[in-house]
C-alpha cells in the first residue's frame, strides 16, 4: 500500500518543527526532507529528534529548492544527500538530472561519476532515484534526460529507480498516464501535484514553478483522480509525496 508523505519544500520558509507538526496533525505518514538552511545549520540529529517526536519517518531526501554555492556540483551535492539519508534512516534520495545536451559536457561526466561513486559507497538501504525533469523553456527539450524515454533508458542501463513528478510530466508533450505507463515499474516515489496552463505575469519561466507547476491537486489540468485510482488498482506500494508550491497552498498565511 502506498505511503503518504509531505514535502518540507512546500513550507520551505517555515521552521521545520512547524512543518512536522502540521504534517502530523493532518495525518501524513512521513515527510520528504528537502535540504534547506535549517537542515544544514541544525544537522541530522535535529531532524531525527523531530521525526521521533512527531512519529513521522523521513521517507525521502531531496536537493535544496534554492541552490546554495556548490549545490549544483554533483560531486558535492550527491554525497551530501546520501549521507543525510543514511543519518536520518531514510531509504530514498531524489536527484535532479543535469541540464546538458552533450555527453562531453563536464556537468554530464561529473554527474555520472558522482552517481556511480555514491552508489558504490552508499548504505545498501539507500536508493538513489532520478526525478523526471519539468519543462520551463522550449529549449529544455534538447537536454539529454529531459525526454522520459531517454530517462527510462538511462535508468535501465544503470539499474536506477525513479521519482515520478506528475506536474513535470504534465509540462511535457506526453499524456500523464502514458508517461506513467512507461516508467511505473521503476518508480519508488511519486511527487504529487497538478499542472495549470495559466498566464503568468511577468511571463518569466522561473516563475512557472510557483504558478504553473506544483499546483494543488484538482486546480490544474491533470487527471489526478484517475492517476490515483490506477495506483490503488495496481497496488503501488511506494511513496506518494504531496509536493506543492508554497504559493499554491497559500503558505504566506498561517
């Protein structure tokens, strides 16, 4: 049976204790821990304390929402995420794929090398998963792993699990259920949110993640009710993580 989890990235600007408290009161069964300033400053011991106090296991660990210096370097961020997962007793690490169109690009070779090294040295209970990327600019289509079929092929080649993001899939040229059918046997974590085809002012793609991607379920165009029904019928037993934009949930208001 699927396990319902809450992304701390949804309330990225709030204290972790408040986020854990809200997730517990609402009835979530765990959290996806996003590497943020408080996690970095207070460390894994504080996260374990919150996890015990609110009886919410850390289901997955995610890269920072707002990159800090060095966070874009695979050789630095991947080992840090894996180490954090090991320290908080978490079984899934979420990784973003590099934005490059060439296998000769240092960003690509660094990513592959860091990924391979991390898998060799990680605790056997930690799975390193790749997240399907979202489309913000038309030029994103040129990146090597942005196409879901290429991502699936890479995952097969390296025997990697996937984190499936519904909003990111909705921003692609594929139908949501069509994309899911391509990857479902490799998915260990679902990022669950809607995708809205609304006008954004100013029309600046970096704002799309707040106002188009990661909208509250039912407030966009994706067939999420049918998607959930498919999970229940087929017996999906991984994590289903509510990952919505702070603006979509009205996170400025207590």
